[in-house]
């Protein structure tokens, strides 16, 4: 009994520390707020992957972490689509494919507008469905931001600032 009393606190602390350190942090977190818009809905896992696959005409996102965040304030809204690939190479490959298709106007929904650099990232932009669209890579993450033209740059800038 005396050994149990002596080692029980150590066992509890060790177990707690192991569990705390082995928890996998979510890599698909989105900011609670972007440019005065509040995160109103977040879709993850199969729901997000299914939507992304439909939007990309059948490209399979099943093996990647994905999240879609919808931000709202009054009549204003913006959407952030985020996918985390296995490695930088796959992220770059998927981004390159998307840019190539948009530049070749293989999508009737979007027209590629320009490429620029901000916060050390190459940002691509497009217009479509009455919104401004910005898409870029951040390591293994590919991010697409969709917002009304009057809010697009503010949402992009806030997202980049919060992602540092």
C-alpha cells in the first residue's frame, strides 16, 4: 500500500503528460474572424472533402485533411477552403494544375486575373460568380478565399496576417 501511495501521483502525472503531448493538434483550424466577418459555419472531414471533389469535377480529396469555413456579418460573407496535402510537392502539384487550368480557361466559372506576392507567398487571383477569389500555398496547405470584390483583399490580408 505504501508503494502505491508513493508512486500513484507520479503515475497520474506521467499519464496526463503523455496524453497531452500525444494529442494530434488540429492542422485545419481557421480564424474565428476575418475582416470583421465571424466564422458562422465550419465543415470538415467527409462533408468538406465531398464538396471539394464536386467543385473540382471529381478530383479525389478523400485522403487529405480539408475544411471549409463560411464567414458572415449581416449581408456580407466570405468562404475559406483549406486542404492539407501529404507534402509540399503534392500541394505544389495541385496548385500548379489549378492555375494552369484557370489560365487556359478550362473553367467557364472563373477567369484568371493575376499573380502577385504578399507576405512572402505567391497569390493567384480570379473572378467568377460575382466574387473575387484568391488562392495560394502555405507549405502543405492550399487555401482558396472567395469573397465579394469589396471585401476580398481585406479578407485575404487578414487571413495572411493571422496565419503568421
